[in-house]
């Protein structure tokens, strides 16, 4: 179970965010989830797309799986525009 305000983000993801200076849910909500994902992915190339869904879910206080189902196309298009789309 995630800490309050960090819905869907476990200890490892929160540690990665902390390494980027994001230590509170409020700080996460102030940032663009795609930019945060790109920064995490740059430091930890193994970070998968589920992390992005979890970041969006934490910002919206929604389950990351619902985000994945509902916004998959939007997410893939944005990642493609950023040069981060899966191959």
C-alpha cells in the first residue's frame, strides 16, 4: 500500500522521485508527469511505462490501471513526441 498522497507509487518509485527533488505529493502535482517520467527514465532507463501511469494516477488520485486503460493512446502519442515511445 502506498503512503498517503502517493497512490500507486511504491517505495522504489518514491525514492527515484526523491532523487529528483520531488519529496511530497504536492511537489509531484506541480510538475508535468511526462517530464517527471522523462527525468526518471534518463537516470533509470529500466523505468517502464507503468511508472508514468502511476505518476498520472498519483496526481489525479486514481488507480494507475484505470489511467492505463483510459489514456493509453494519449500516453503513447505523447511519449512518441518526446522520443520515449517503446520500440
